[in-house]
């Protein structure tokens, strides 16, 4: 290295002092001062390239947060235009909204494959953070390469694919008797190229946080009074075990991997879809086995053609136990009843076998530099074998939901990639075979029976033009179709009734935005995004709740129009100081003028209820280097989430003054992450809901108050 530096110095001197004699050269060496300035070189990460693509997308780098206590749902919920609403503590169901469309309108993928292929017990809430590289959240317009029938958007989780040996293990503990352990590893055998990736993740929580101002009967005053009580029947346990093995970078395959996974979950049920319904013995449990294979090959059959194919089958089983003839209150007391807890009917032990087969094939062909074609096919088939070993009146059935999605897209990259265009078309084939007949007046099974197959079509385009590094424009449009999921069409066996008469949603989605990155001085980076969107939805699928039973059911609303604006501002100083703030406004209105009987609808142009319509978040974080120990890193961050109040039910029903509403939310989280020995060891501390505010979410279900979490991580590379 010293010889190399000496050589460079001699060359510089020779250039500055073109003398030939040694004396002159010595004079030049002593009299000349050379000033060398550092040069900053900026490269674009996968996350940044995704943000700057033609589609409206949020991209999150998860690698830097692998050692923190933050959950994926919380991380995603802080991004622009996205709102995550949980129905309780750890393991509870959650609702993710993207630009006003939520729930099942948003599809979830892992490496381009439906996340449901891992089993119904696997979700963003319990997926190990340590295996994830980054997350892409598509808004309204979804690339044809995912080949899905999403309406509101899609969340694609991209896992790590680095070819190196490592062990990543962590253990966390927190309030409400919460424990979480994750272990992931990779072993690369260089001689044969064999790669083995085991993953193990376990979560447990009693979720015994305090419910504030719940009503219980007071014998002295002979009336219901508001009190604070702890949840007493909300234990949650989840386990995910997976192993993946295969080879990469072979002449006959870029990647060929086989994987097997097992998941199991157990969830005690504390409430229905509203917290006034209290359960004390009902529970839901399930497990799933999954086998899958994936294959990738560049220059497949011909130059420029790339193939990516996968096949998986999942044996998904669940059981809902509701055999107690009891009626509980928030004191944990009960009275004997003649009905079960969940739906007020006979004792039930409802079994659901839902085998799922997913097949996907993707062909990408480069026509010429800057021009490519993509053809994608997806098959998803779900069975629904139901039977009950306690309720003799229940009639077993075996339903089938199957869909075929074929998508073709053409992409252009012009003007030295300053202009990017994507044009695509999608074809959907939906097949259902309904066999269930119970509760026909509620589920619609008395009108919908047997087999039916219907085709649908979608299409769209996206464009991005970079005017300058600090200013670029993007626009996208899609006529999208979203087919009902098994949960919506067939229920979940506990808190959701079936509705086999549901129709697919169809929507015209449009996005228009501008974004850019400005570097006013060395080490300072300012990024911004701003945009507007329209969603014109027909047969909008909305969850409704029966206050009496506390049960949910999905139904079609003839038409809903959604419009809104959103924006985010980010500032970064030398990758040490991060400041970020975003805000979103969404106006979703019912467009149904007349009811089925021809009379005017009272909810016409009402804002869709139980949906946040104005919300935002902010974050401040600072990285301190070499604190206490060498090669260490200390990161302190404060995050804030806010949402405006909104009505729980339609504005037109009842008195506005006495109408149930979900109040404004102000929640702060404080986190400290410390790592040392070049990231080998890590300790993360978090205080969620720092100010201990009463926070509500879906259908005014209370979320936990102030909570503390700690996590230790060991990473051997």
C-alpha cells in the first residue's frame, strides 16, 4: 500500500512539475502543496429503485431494523397512505388500509408468492424480521408480475438472498407476559453449491393488558358502571418452523430450491368484533404443513428469456371450540346459559380443512435494450371441508374456490432511463363450488348452490419521467378486479359469518404523483413524495358487525368513490440523523342512490364508517457511533402516529351528538437500539404508547396501553 501511494505521489508531482532534472523535481516536491478533496458517490439501493419506479409504491429497508423490537405491522403502518388497525394485542387480527381500500382488498406476498401458502396462521404479525431484506407496498395499481386480483394494492415481502454463512438468533421479552424468539441461519457448501436455510420463530403472550372504562354490573347501584379490568382469556401462541435447501448459480439453474414448513397457532378468544361481547372459554387453534419448490433460469431455451416458476401445496387445518354454555362479564364472572358464547347457538367444535394449492410461472423476455415483455400465470385453489363433532344439527360441506390469473405486460425504458412506461392486461377466471346449506337466510346459501365459473378482465398502464434528480413525475391507472377470499365468502368459523352470495369487486384506480431527491450540501439529503389518487369501486366489499351478537359479516356496497392526497418528507444527514413526516387524507363516500326497494338511500354520499380518513406519522432518529465500546452503534428513535376521529357507523343513522365514534389517536413510541462488535451483538429496548393513551382501533376495540419490550440479538457472519 505504501509503495502504491508513493507511486501515485510521483505521478502527481511529474504532472504538476514537468521538469527533467532531479534537482528541479526536489524543488517542486518541497514548494508545491497538493489539496485533495473527498468525493461522495451515491448509488441506488433496491429500495430506492423501487420508489423511483413507474408504480406508486412505498419501499422499506428492513435489514437495518433486524435487531430492533419493531414489528412488521408497525413498520408498514408508518408509511405514507397506509394504516394498520389491530383488534387487540399480540396475535390479534389486523386490518391494513392502502389509500382507503383495506382488508382483503390488499394482497400479501413473500418473494412474489401468496403469503397464505405458508398457512393461515402466518401473517405480518408473526413473520420473523430477521429473514427479510425489504418490503414493497404497491398502491392501487399492482404490477402484472405479481399476477394477483388485488384491488387496493399489494404487500410484497422480499427475503434475504445473500450467498454467505450466518447465524441470526434473537430473544425478546415484554409487557403482558410477551415472549418472542427467532432463529434463522444459512449454510453454503462451496464445493457443491448446496445452500440450506433453516428458520424457527415462536411467539407467546397472555395479552393481559387493562381495558379501560368497560361496563360491568354493580349490585349496589343496580346499574352498569365503567371500570378498568384486565383481559383474562386472550393467550396467544404461534410457532413457525421452515427449512429450505437447494442450489444456485448452476449451468442448468440459477436457483432450484425446495422448502418445507410447519406452523401452529393457538388463540384464546376474549371478545367478539365488539368489546361489549366477552368470552371466557372459546378458543381457536390450527396448524399447517406446506411443501414448495421454486426454479429460476436466465436464458431459458433462448437468449434473453428468463423463467421463474414455483409450486406449493398447504394442508391448512383449524378448529374452533365453543362448548361452554356461559355468559361472561369483564370481572371474569359468568352465569349459566342455554347457548354458547360466540353466536348464541348449540355447543360447537367446528373443524375446517382448507387445503391450498398455488402454482406460478413467470416468463420475462428482453426484446431489445430498454424493451421487455413479461407473462405471468397464477393458479390458486382453496378447499373448504367443514364438519362439527359437537353440533349434531350441523350439515358438513365441502366448498371449493379456485382462480386463474393470466397477466401480460410490456415495459419501455427510454431516454437513458429517464422515461419508463409499463402497459399490462390481466385475465381472471373465478370458479366456486358451494356445498354448504346452513343458516341460509344469513349466509345466502339458500340462493347460491353448486358450481359456477365466471371470467373477468383488467388492464392498466404506468409511466414515470425524470425531469431532474430533484423532480420526477409518475402516473398509473388500472381497471382492477378483486375476487372474494375464503374468509369473506365462507367465514372463519368463529367471529365471521359466511356470505356465499358476495360478488367480486371491480374498480378504476388512478395515481398521480411527483417525487425527488435534493442534496443541497455534502452529507445532506432531502427526499419528498406527494400525490393524489382516485378509486371508483363497484360492489365494494365491506365488513359489518351485528352489535347484538358481536359477529362480523362481509357484504357488497353497490358503489364507493375514494379520492385523496398524501405526502412524505424525509431528511438524512450522513446516514446518522433521520427526520421523516407524512400525512394522508382519504375521502371515501357511498354512491348508492336507491335501496333495493327503490326508496332513496339515507347513506348516499355519506363517508364510509369505521375508516380513518385523516392520519399521519413522524419519526426522528439519530445514530451515535462508538458509544462505550469500539465498533458499536447506538440508535435512538422517537415515532409518533396520529389519526383524526371518525364515526363507527353511518353518519345518517341516529343523532350525530350521541353517535358512537372512535376518538382521535395520539401515540408515541420510544426505542433504543445498541449493537457492538461490528453488529455481532445487539440489544434493543422499546416503550410503546409512551404516554399511556387509551388507543382504539377496528370497531373501537381497545389496544394495549404503555408497554415495554427488550430484545437481545446474536449475529454471527
